[in-house]
């Protein structure tokens, strides 16, 4: 193992990033942002401009998982993982069309507040909260541990120091500054992240002989394997499980508290849509750049003639980007520090968003329903700030737990996140698109989906019968130094079958690197399920939740037309399935102009009242579309009052 050490200039650049991040939090705590009420603290007073909110949301998605995991994936398995990026892009467009018009007018603080409004059930809301907390807490732990283990191995930077610094800094500026501090710090950190990515791409491409040389070497090395249409569900990565799976996983990101919190923080629905229209293409480009980093790294070590894994410089693919940074910037003090700053910025942005989101969840879903109006706004804000510290400590605990798990972190991280986010997506799909399903059906479906997908993910992660996918051939080793045992003749299949690498929501880390080939017995009976690709877990969790919710509702009774307020349903059937005959569409119709008409006719048999409600609903939609916040709020009150009187 080769270790590099930082220059004084590197630590200066890194320290400046930390100081500026904390400084933004201090500014919004004592000078520019008030933060005296829960609305100001948790959703920025709902007056945030959509451009910084868009950059913040994009930075929240750009975690250390993207900075380290995507290049590592491309280096050892090829660029096919880019299909994940396309799936995310498609999901954002669908979210703009169907979900933003549903969520923004409700003016909610917690994402799961919507579930209670839709089902009139606190149990369903708490189930959604549980899934959301599990998803984000585990995610934060992986984000904390990922860069820590990579930097420790390559630069000698202490594992625990890394975890402590990231957690402490994010807790400080999130706790004192609230959502406004998180958003503006994310903007600064996004600039640092992109600067680090472009520095690696530009210098690495130059040292590899230019863009054409990079592309040619990647092609010769088999790294440009964009498409794999293998229908076998056991194949680790195919077009089907990457593209379709990432659409479902990305809906999980869309329905999480961080995204809903930012949608709610914008002034109008139109601005919320514009925010996501910025995020979708920008994040797609950023993910493509992260994948391309892996291509550049392969071309660089092919040019250098010494593959770092074959020469035993590295024992973990997650370390490839830190290593190339130390190699190409050896004579440029300060540049490795810039990379360290960009990596920590990626972790800080994700962690701070998670802490702010979990704080909002704790207050809106658990504390506020209990204490009610008995607690003043100042005390409520203090409770939210203290909860940020608690969740920060909890994230450190998860990171420590992750560090004690032997073997690969790929399945452990990504599979368990999908196990929670898949059923959560299914629960929201039921709420948005299935008006016939009652609260009991949604709760039962959610519990069954969570149970089944968690069991499946644990089996896929820890089963001894799962065969590892072999790596692609390594870069050249002809120029590696031959001094002692740097090179060996170990069978490549043994080495390159030892580790899995990260997918869309995973980080590639191996605590114990085993280069020996172990006999793997053939799976039998139920173990055959564990051979499925981990990319199917989120899809299975979502489908299980929906199917079980439907079946339970069929047995126990379904809603009748008029039982669900149309404001809590998303328009899909008449838009997406326009080619289906009307007689069939009417039975599966979820919402839309025709469904609203049917709902109000069922609620108000009196034609006069029906016409009044239809007119109110139409005017409400026009007001929301035009982005008039005051009229939107007023019409919401009028509609509620009319419903109560009727």
C-alpha cells in the first residue's frame, strides 16, 4: 500500500472550505436569517429563490457516493452504470408533471404529513416517517464512512478524524443556521465539488494523451460497455435493472424529506417546477462527469503502464480517485487539498440536508402532534436545533457500525437503502394514484413491502451462495516496479471476482480485502432469490407494497367515489393512458378533470353544489398554475370551508 501525504497548502485549502461553510451558518444565525420560528428554520419561511434551492438540491444528491463510487464502478466494471443517470433524469421530469402540482399547494413541512392528509390516518404517516428516517440515517452513515476509509488508505488521514470533522461541521452550521444556511452552504460546496471534478478530468486527460487517447484506451480496455440487454435478473448490471431500477429509486429520492422540504421552501408552484427543471439536466451532466472520471483514471494508468490494483498499490476500488489525485498533482501543492475539500463538501452537503430533513420530521411528525400549541415558537425552534445534534451523533454511530462490517459495503449500503426507499415509494404511489385504497390497505401494503424487501436485501448482501461479478481486465502492468512482491501471478478471476462496486445509491468500500478464491456452493430453494441483482430490490419493494395494499383493500373494502379529496390525488390516468378505452379508463382513473367531476358529483348530488365545487376546483388549479401564493392560500381555505359546510 502506497501512502501519500498532504502539503501545508493542501490543508490551507481544505481549512478554508470548512471555515466558509461554518461562517455561512453563523451569518444566518446572527445576522441575515432570523431563524426564530419553525417555518423560518425548517422551510426558509417558504420564500427561497428557486435557483439556490435547485443548486442545493443537486448538491444534496452529489454525495461522496457519487464522488468515489461512480468512478470506481466505471474503472472496474465499465461505463454501463451511466444508465442510472438517465433513469434519474426521467424521474425528475415525471415528478415535475405529476407530483409538484400535488405537493406544493399543501404547504406541508413534513413529506409524510401528506400521507396523513390523504388517508386521514396517523398510523400511515408514522409508517412513512419510519421508512424515511431509516433511509436517510443509513444513507448518512455510508456517506460519512465512504470518504473516511478512502482517505485513510491513500493519504493517511485518520478514519475517525474524517468522520468527526464532517459530522461536527455539518451539525454546527445546520443547527445554528437552519435551512437557509444549508441551502447557501450547499451552493458554495457545489462550486467546490465541480471545481475538484473538472481539475481531475482536465489534468488526467492531458496526462493520458488527450481526449481521443482517453476514449481509444477505454474502448480497447472494454470500458465503453454502455448497453447490456441481458434479460437474466441475476445479472448484476443490465440496461433493464439499471434504467428501470433507477427510476424507482429516484422516486424514492423525490419523495424523501429533503426534496419535499425544498419544494415547500419555494414561493410558488411555478418556481418549484423551474427548480427541478434546473436540477434534472444539471445532475445528469454531473453524474456523467463522475462516470467519465473512471474512464480517465483507467486511461491514465494504462498510459502509465501500472494498474494500481495489480501492483498492490490499492486494495479497494473506492480508493482510485484519491490515488490519481495524489499522482497527477504531486508537484502542484494545494490541488490535493482542493480534492479533499470537494470530497468533504460532497459529504457535508448530503449530511447537512439529511440533518435538516430529519429535524423537520421529528418536529412535524412526532413532537408537534404531542405538544401542540403549548410550546412557543422559540422553544420549538430550539427543539429542532437540538434534534440536529442528536441525529448527527446517530449518523456517526451508523458510520462506526458500517466500519465494523467485514466484506464489501456495496450490497450492505445500497441494498438496505433500497429496502426502505422501495416500500416508501410504493406507499406514496398508493396515496397519489390509487384513490380506492383505504388507510388500512396502505398500512398493510407498506408493512409487507418493508418486511419483504428488507429480508431480501439482507439475503442478497450476506448470502454465501452469491457469486461475485468478475472485473474487466486491468490496465497494463508493464511499467510497474519489480521490487519484491509488488507483482504476482494470482489468477485474475480470483482477484477481480472479490469485490462488488457501487451502484446509484451506494459507495464502494471493502474493509477486508480477500484476494483468494473461495468455493461457492450452488444456491438451493429460497436462496435462489438471493442471486437477484440488488438493483431489483427497490422495484420489488414498491410492487409488493402496491399489490398487497390492493389485495387487502379488495378483501376489507375499498373507497367509494367521493371518499377522497381530489386535492390529495395526482393526475395520471387521463394523461398517460389516453390510448386505453374510456370504459376501462374510468375504472382505473385516479385523478384528472373527469375524476374530479365524478368525485364532486358523488359528494354533492345537488347540481348547484356540484357546479360550484367544480368551478372552485378549476379556479384553484388556474391560480396555482399562475403562481399567485396569496390567492392560492385563500382558495384553499374557501374550498375547505365549502367541504365542511357540505
